[in-house]
């Protein structure tokens, strides 16, 4: 039986975690082409915090959430949570009843059209429409992908959500990364970073991780060729040369920005005669600062190609779902929190220590014993 109301963590406006309120709200109803999903796990992403705090400016001094389609889509109240896993509880008109009970993972994008190869006005569930920080959510049936693999728990499956993996894949495909190329992955211990390391290996590229040394072994185990200490950027280029046998990096997947961006460019251009392709920088984050000072002469004289990446395409999502089904991608799950404790999860995420690797997952309280408790973090 589907209830008429549900528990949800509702974002009531821009601001701190006090703007997230645990409420009773109506259970949504699926429309034509949609499915109602009973949520079992939703991965937490940094975009939740940035959207809540209005940290997606496209002009200096602006405080807002992004609106590439020309108008704001984040309106309040809003239920956040993009990377949703659960089971189909009901279907809308035009969707087969046989899908009821099916476990799936959401392609989190709100696509502007049916094109499969491009996504020019990215938006997503949890931003432009309600997401998974609730007991139920309504999503398009063709974007809720069936993942039956019984060896992967629901929380683990959520940790492989498209917000991280599709962003990572689009960074690599935008820069046309190919087999044998040396690729730097910055912010390597987070969701996008760990996804990039795995995807480089699937594509045959060689990933080098930039992270804290306390996480080096875990990143090496995940597939990194070497781990460069982000705490010592003065000798960064020399350490790149040592790791690559003297070769410049072919491409950089940048999640950091700020003053480090110039260092990353240094590591691609120190020997242009040794290159076979143009230096390429894909950027999909700015955790180290939203403004970088770079000489444009360095960009055009060394022909550095820069790719801004936000989300990805239907084709990329479909490929990733197949790799998950085939077991080629592995979950990197740090731990789980109950939905009612999302405030604590946000504080933990912002103050995470040196042992943090991968994703935090949020599980509805009613689902906690089965889907959350096995992955619960030990009390601090």
C-alpha cells in the first residue's frame, strides 16, 4: 500500500542547514511516462550544499543557483538529492506494470530535449524538480535504469550515481582522453575523483591522483598509477616528471581550480616536443577557489584546450549503467546516515577528515535497518 504522506527533508530557502526541515509532505503521483520510486538510498553530493548556499554564480559578486536555461529552476520548497536508488512502487500512463518492484538507479538529469549526444542546459532532480531526500520520488521511466546486480547493495549502488560518474565521464570524453594517455585527477578522494580513476582504467588511460598522502594506498588500490601530495605544490612539476618518466601530462581533470590551475598547466607544457596531442584541461569544480589568475599568452601559445563540464549526456549515462551492470565499476561508499539526520551528515561532509574516501549515502528512516545500518559510520 502506498501512503498518502511521507517524510522528506525539505529545503525552504537559500542558507545554512537550518533551511533543511524534516517534514510530512504528500506522496507525489506519477504522470504519463513516469514511475513512482520508493527510495532506499540517495547519495549526497557537494552540489546539494552549493545549491542550498547559492554558490553557483555566473557573474562576479552574484549569489544564486545556476539557471542555464534562462530562468531559475531551484524554487522553494524543494526536496534535494540527485543520485536516487529504490524500487518502482507505481507507474504512470504508458509505462508497463511489469516494472513495479524493479530496482533501479536514476539518471539524475532534467534534459531539455530528446538528444542523446549533447546537454546544453543542465539541470537535475533535487534542483529543478524534487529529488530523493524523501521516502518517494517521481521520475521519468526511461531515466530510472534497472540494475539487478545482487552483489551490490542499494547504498553501494547509490554511491555510483550519475552526479559523480557522469560528470567524470563527460570530463574525459570532452577532452578526448584516449588509451595510454597520462591523466591527472585532482580532488581524487571525492565522488568525481574516484569515478575518474576507475573510468581512466576502463578507457585505457593512466590516472595520477592528487590528494593527501594519508589516502594514497586506497587510491592506488582503486587504480591510480601514483598519488601526488597536494600539500607540496612547490615541487609539483618535478614530482609529475618523476611519476611519468619525464613525460608531460596529456590532460588534467580539474576539480580544484584556484591558484593550482596554473601549476596543472605547467605540468602539461614543460616539454611540448614530447607531446603528441594538445594539452587539455577539463574543469568541473572549484573547491580550491572560483577565480584563477592565468596568463592568456600561456593558453594560446601552448594551445591549451579548456573544457568546462557540467553533467553529461544520455549516451554517457547509458554506457555507465551498462558498466555498472557488468561489474566494471566498483562502489566507493564511505558510509550512510538516516534521512532524519541529514543535518549531521552535512556537518560531517563539511568537516570530513583524512579517512574520507568516496560517497556518503542518505537512507530514509523506514529503510534504515535494511539499507543503511550495514553501512553506518561509527559514532565519533
